[in-house]
C-alpha cells in the first residue's frame, strides 16, 4: 500500500508539471520532483541573470525588468507575461480535484479542474534559471537604443522594437551575451522599397525651394549631396569647411555608439542666423526618437534620460552666464562621451555608486560660447553662423521629406560600413601627416570628415581630395586648434599677466614686467664699473628683491658642467638665465588663487615647459626652497610687440 501511495503522488505531480519533469535536472537538485532548470522553449519571458539581490528578466514585450526576490511573485510575474499571461495557466496550471455525478449514468466522476496557476513554482523556476545564468551586471550587458559595435566589428543598430544584428532585423532580446531590451520605436535606415528612390522624388518641395534660389540640383542627386546643398544655404563663417563638418556630425550622430571617438560640435551665431531652423533640421533628419533635444538640460538629467542608450544629444540655448557651472558640467559630460570606452561613476541618493556609459555624440547651439577649459576645446568643432539677409526665408523643410532623406542617409552609411575603418584612417592620417595635428584633433575632425565622405563621395575616394583636407584644416589655419595650448603654457601665461603691487605703493605692475627688468643683461656699451652700469645692476637687483616677495627669482646658472647630476636629475646649463619659481609659497598661492593650478599644482605644469628643471633648490628670500627652474628665453620676455613690459622698458631706457 505504501508503494501504491507513492506512485499515486508521482502520477499527480507529473500531471501538474507540464511539460514533464526533466529527471536529469531534478536529480541535480537532490530529488526528482523539483522544477526544471530551463524555461520551456516557447516561454515568452527570458531570465537573463541576477546581481545584488535583483533578478533580471526580459518580459513578453522584451522590456528589461529587475525584481527583488520578494517581488518575483503573483502580479509582478503576471505583469512580465502580459499580454500573454494565459501562458501561465496553460503551462503551470493549479488543479483541483472535484467530484461530480454523471447525469447520464449517475456515477460519481473524479476530475481535475484548473483553478489558476502556481506562483510559487513559477517564481522558483524564474529565479533558478536567472541564477543559473550567473551574476549579471546590466550596466555591462544591456544595450539600449542606438548603434553598437559587435565583437567582430559588425555594426549593430537598436531601433527600439527591432535590432539589426548578424545582418538581419530581429526582435529585441539576448544576442551573443548582450541584452537588447525593447524600447519605444525609433528611426531605422530606409528599407529596400525606398532605398533606391531618387532624392528628388523623396523631397520634391525641398528640391523646388532650392532650385528657386538658383541652386543647381541634378535629377540624380543623392540624399547626402541634397542635404549638403540645404545646409550651405546658411551663412557660415567658413563656407568651404563648416557644411562638411555639420554633415559629418549628422552622420556620426546615429552611429556614435559604434565609434571609438564621438565628435562634439558647437554651433554659434547671433540672433537671426538660423540656429533654431538648424535644430529643426537635425530633429527631422534624425527622426522621432532618434535625437534627445532640450533647451534646458542638466548633466544629471541627460545621464538619467540616456541610461544605456547611445542616442545623440542636442542642447539648444547653451548660453554663457554668470558662473557657467551648469553648461560646463554638460560640456564635461560631452567631452567624456567623446572618447569614453568605459564607465563613468556617479553617486546616487541611495548612497550607492552608479555606472553610466557615455557613448553619445553631443551638439550645442548658443549665441555665445562660454569659457571652455582647454581639454574640452580640443574636442570641439565650432561652426559660426553669420546673419541671414532679411528677405531670405527658411528653405521649405517638410518633416516627412527630410525624415525620408535621413532614412536614406542611414541606409547608405549602413551599406558602406565595411569601408568606414579605411576612410576614417585616411582622414586622420592626413590631418596628422599633412595638417600637423596631434591625435586628439585628428580624432575630432577626422571622424567628422570621414562621416561626411561616406554620404557625399563614398564612390570617389580620391586620395588627392582627402590629402587636401590636411592643408585646409592645417594646424596654422584651423581656429579650433589655435587655442590648443598645453597646461604649462597656459599656467605660465596666467602668472606673467598677473598684476602685483610689490612696492606697497604706486601703480601695480605685471609679473612679466618685473621679470623683464630682473632678467635684462647690461647693454654692451655700458662699461663695467661705471655709474650707468651700476645703476642698471641696482635696477635688476631691486626687481629680483621684489619678485622674491611672491616666490620667484631670476638666476644665472653657474659654471658647473651641464648634464645629469649624481642624483640622476638634469643640471642647469652654465650661463643660462632661469626663473626660479617656488613649488610652495604664499605669494604664488595668491597669484593662483581660484585657478586650477592653485595649491602648488603650478609646479606640475611649469616643469613641462621646454628646458625646465623640476625639484631644484634655490634661496628665495632668506630661506632655501624647492623650485622649478624655467629658462628665461622660453618666456620670451620683452618682445618688441609686447605691451606688457612697456613700463619696465621705459625705466631701463631712462638709465
């Protein structure tokens, strides 16, 4: 009887679990009656992993859902399976044995009827399978809307409700260990039915508007050249450069997440220059849901809205104000997004660290560009607009037409993706080899030019034209690179241009003026020992005494042989004049107060000047001090066209 009872229990359990229990999986759990470790093949909910007490699932709709253990139950499970919650009842029914009389025979019949589903069993199964997937960090494994790069170098596009992966459009889900959750649908590249339609047929209103202005538009024009002609109708400060760069940003924007570098563009111009119309054009081209636009955004807001997405961001009215802290925080985020390959760590209100992957192309528009730190300027293309004639109206930009052209551009870029590495390398190389730029500027402008090339003349990869861009954007002509100076130069320039009143009375003088007076040699025509020569020496000594009040002193290196000392440090060049600048000094601290070189950081910057010698010891005032020796000739004091030393020059000439 005991064996018979066991068989009845086993039969009942096998009737409950549908599909039948996997005996091998059950044996792993030490029993034989536990739930299987895999979900049914047709299960619409997919467990993907667990981390820090949260279990993650892809719902029936493909959304990523994270639930704490006590939430993997009842209505939360139903919500994950909706709108296919009937699957729960069909697959994991809760049955009840009932007895009834057969109306025809009058016999008592025992039946099992379905009264619902078994939430505890389903919860155990969901959490078991999620845990079996392993510890899983959504910040590393989730890819939201935007473009991504596959491990094989292939382009992956997540448009919200579809993912272009492995050369085909698929439902959002888990592919190659990465999760692409469902999101609101965004713009896609043009489909096969539209890809071959001529641009003039896609945008007849725009073509007519441009032709009415006297612009020649060929009947076989492509989407890229047509948009290029549209952008050229704005009054650009560099009409032969800026339209190319903006077309480049438009092409980079949807695909930034797949790039190693994501260029940053700032459009500036006074009122009535068409900035708002440009923002509208960008929104139309990139499509609904393809661009995050805002006239009033914060750095935290952008991070939170972007989340795991790589969509482009356009900030309008990014104006300079009293402290610029808000806009500079956004600029810093844009700078980090330009070259970031890892996580940005931020604290949260829950007192936990939060990761954010910044892989986004940023664009700003404003009347004036706020003061931007040098490390950000080097990652910036500034496109300046001039005022448009009053009678010149905005081109006819129908939203549907422009959106269709945008889809065409995305399709062309996707189709030509295999050429992207080679074209990008060509432009970066010409900017370095022919333009004289460093890698950072080559990344910024090379990416913009290469992206424009993909849709303007991809079929004509003329090496001469690519080489010509190196001359056109050379280091001597590119305005954005003009201020690309080192921290050492910026630091010493700040110090030289500081006004100080070292005499305690009279008019303050520039530090550079005092240095010029202390460093000037005695003219050859003044005989040593004469009154005039002695007076010049007195002026030089007086200037040095004044400079010592702020931690500086002009010295002449002794006759010791140059080279490397016993301690391994370089030695001063004999006979060369140096400015000894103390590494710590209250006078210098006042000159750098509020600057990024404060608190002694100035010594880190100054030691990078050519010929500078760090960690040297000199007497400044009445005490020895650790100093950085900066060659006087590097400072270029007293240039003929330098007004900063005018006062000191007059004094020396008097003598």
